[in-house]
C-alpha cells in the first residue's frame, strides 16, 4: 500500500499532488518555532503540560526531546496531566526514520532550551484576555526576524517544514483568524474542546481591535509565533517549497501571510487526520477560505496501537503539535514508507520512553 | 585568467585540487562563530576595534554588518584605531557576489548581535595571562554543542565554511598550538606583530598546563571559539566538505581536532595570501605538521586598489578574519570569477561604507 493511501488531500487538491511530486526527490529541513503566550495560564485552556507550573517548560522541553531523546529543562518529556505524551514523539520518530535535519528557533519562549538554537530575543506574548499580546514594534521585529531566518533556511533546502510549540496557541490563533475576518472554529489539545471559554477570551480580546491593519490585529490578539512564522513563510516561499506543519495555529499564520504577502505556489499545509476529524473545528473549509494552497492530512494509524498513550492521539488528545503531521508526511514522502511502517517505529519510541528507569 | 591563478595550494597539494573540484558544482554555507577572550584586553595585543572599550563589540558588529550592511551594536563597522575596515568587508563582498547563505553562531561572545543567530549560552573566555581560559565542563559543553551545530549545518550543504571573529584570538591560538606540541609562530591583525608580548603571555599561560590531555590544554590556554569550532569540524567533516576559513586561529582548531578526531578527507583550510606572506608566522609548515589536509590561499589583489583602506590588507593590517579568505575562495569557485573581478566589487562596498553620511 502506498503512503498516498494514508494521505488526504484538500484545499487545492490538484496542487497537493504537485507539491508531493515536487519535493519527492529533494531534501527536507525541519524547523521548530518555540514560543509562549501568557494566555495559556488561563485555567482550563490547555493540556500542554503536566500541571500549571510546568506549561512554560513544554516548548523548550519539546525542543530538547527532539535533540537528545530526553529533556534537560524538566525530568520527563512533556505530557498531559494524565500522562499522555507530547506529539513531539511522532515528530521525533518521523525525523529520525529518514534523517531529516532539524533546527530549533526561540521565537518568544519564556524559557530557553538547553541546546544550540536560533535566538531572536523576541519577548513572549501577553494574555490576550486582559491586554495586548505585544506592542507594534515587537510584531514588526518578529516579522522581520522571521523573514531573515526564513530566507537563510530556505536557501539550504528543497522543502522547509515549519512546526510550532506554543501552549495556548490555538486560542490566540482563533482570535487572529476572527480578527482578520475569517469564519474560524478551532481545534484544541483537549478532547472536549473548551469552546465556550475560548470564545469568551477571543471576544474580549477582539474588542480591543480598532483598525483593519493586520499588524495591529496581531499585536492585540496574536502571539509571537504567529508573527515570526508568518515572516518565515513570507520570505522562504519566495525561494523554496514550504510546508506549514500544524493545524489551527498554522491557519492563523496563513491568514496573516495572506495579508502581508507570500508565494502560494510554493506553500502547503501538512497536518494529522485528527485535526480534520475534529468536529468542533472547520479546518478544511478554513484553509480554502484563506488561500489557494494545497493541504495534506496524514493518518498515521495510531488507532491500531497497542499502547493507549499512542491511541489517545486518535481519540482527540494533542491531535497535532511540534510539527507532527508535517514531519510524518515528509518522512513518508522521503522514504516511500506508509503508516503501517510508521506505527512500529512510534511504538518502539513510546516503549523506550515509558519503560526506561 | 582563471581564478586558480589567484590561488596558492599547499599542505597536501594533490588534495587541494580535488577539494576544489569536489565542491565546484555544489552549494556552500558560510557560518561565522563569534566569541570573546578577555586576553584581548591586554594593552597592545589587538587592533580589532577602534579603542579598548569597543573591542567587545567587534564580533557582534561583524555579524551585523554581514546581515545588514551596517551595524546595530555600534555606529560604524569595526575598524582598527586608525580607521582601516574589518576584513568582514571582504567576506560580505564575497558572499553577496554569489548568494552564499550565512548563519551566525554565538560561541561565547560577550555581546549578542542584534539579529537571529544560533545561541549556545557558552561563557566567554578568561584572560589566559592570569587564569584558566574556561573550566573543563565549559570545554566539553563547547565541543558537544559544536558537534550538534556542525552535524545540523553539514546536513544542509555540500561545503560548510567556518569563519571566526574573536579579538585576541591569535594569542590563545598560539598558546593552544604550543600547548599541543606544535612549533608555532603566529600571525596578527597588527603589521608589526607584537611577538614579544604574545610569547610572554603564552609562556605564562603554558606554565599552568599539568597534563597532555587536550581538553585540559584548551581549558587552560584556549578560548571558546577553538573548542566550539573543533566540535563543529569533528561532526561536520563526517557528513560533508568543510573549509576552515582563517589563518592562525584555524590551525589551532585543526590542532585540537587532530587530537579528538575529525575526517581529514573532507577538510581543507582556506585563507588569504597575506597570512602566507607574514614572515613572523609559519603558517604553511604548521598546517603540514598538524594534518594531511589541503590548504588554499587566495590573493585578492588588494595591492592594486585605489583605496588605501583596502590596500592596507595587503600591507599586513587585519590580514584575515571573519572568514574572509575562505569566503573569497568559495565565491571564486562558485562563480568562476577571479581576483580582478572581485576587486571592483570590494571597492564598491568600500566606497558605499566610507562615503555614506
């Protein structure tokens, strides 16, 4: 069975096939933008961390786990409060299965990872339920620095994959999408998506918006990841193929990019099928509404796993994140293997993590 | 006239031609490791800065100049006290003439550059005339982080060029070379090389050495750049071609690498002919003594310049640095142009810098 059977194409379907064909024989580079918004400190908004105090360590810990196979900033890999692992497990398995190089970018994380990473000195975002996310000059700086990093990384690869780790990021993404005029519902790391709470926060935040200027909108209701990755996309897509690896948060990047300019011909979005399956989100129609680009969702078949912690992804826990979908798509394209080849690798990694002393 | 007429091969000459042939049709990536040793604060030891207080800004300012064409950390580009420009001018001209991408690594600089860069959080080095350069764990960390960065960057390119900017670095390089048992004299950014002063500092520093362990020697008399770039070379040369871009300082890297292991088959050193012409240094014989690798020196013909500030390089001022030699070599290999094509580009850049308001 070909890996194409594990892919679902949507958005511009014709272009999706072209995108896959276009990157098949080339090199990939995976980049991970880690960031932080204090919006994640609102109780009940995220499961991206074992408890409230550990959420800020999740982005650097995700980055460390990809490099070392364990974390330095915290003792264990990032998990939900009931012990389900970070989607970074899928990312790590995918990248290692095909030796795709990766690089970490600190785009406003509160904590730096203990490894060499691209530093931007961007500030983390504020809680959008109570104040502006960032001031205008931080938004401009984030976009400018994103453009610089995007240009450099794009010149080294045939396909730049961009993933993110920012707890609370689906809420700021929802606010950005709505602020920019798109009809968005969003996904969540929590199976019973706290839709009411998110809508309430977003509505409060949107009240601060006083103009249609997209920079103003990001500054009021966005986060540093959205600004930075949009800058990356904007310059990188002029040079090479770019795959935005993520769900709702990457649609917010796409939305901002549609206002400030990017090259649609080189851009795709890649995610997991669990995002598509999320009935509280409208991911497919949203992508088409924003831009004429291809989208690919991969079903890694975790529903068949013997480990409940892996099966959980298919049941709506942490459906996506750390660029899991995009990196699995890239690994299947590069190696020609499919989801049934991937599952044992993910299980081996799960077993290593959860049976080690 | 071919650019080969502007090159001089030495070290393993047969391999030098092979190295040029091997990288001709590939992609280059230029990396700049910026660093700091308090050894540069010894009066009279360096000209890499307009005055004593501005020396620490030279490495980040060199990095900023490559990115922006001007500096953010200081008002003007780095210069000698009498106004001769940083060799970064040659690097910038070379990289732009052929669109070679570049990336900056902070490997112990006292000041961070105002741009996105690879952060390592390494500490800067101490003054080796009075104390150990670094503790042992910093040396190990620098080598480990260097290995990580080297592996990542190497996987993205056919030829990784590594340059440095560390004021006072020729003195620590001399100490490392002698400490590791090589018969070294060294070059300098100053035409009347303060040989006596350097020897005095080096002899004092070498008295602290109590074992042959190369990590101990770097820790006592080295600097963070040497440790970090050696780690980079060690892993990167397993994956791709590597050109150490520099003079004396890169021989110190080569010396440390010869003790901890690297792949000679993929390694070359590239520098300017002004280093070779320096009678107080013994660069050619030193390279052969350390390793069986090719070396290439380029003569960019600055002696023919109408600007005294460019001609000065050929007269022994700041003969090398910021990877100038290696990046000129790469640009000539990539574009097929020679020194007579390069000179007008360097003059145009010089004119832009020194006639702007």
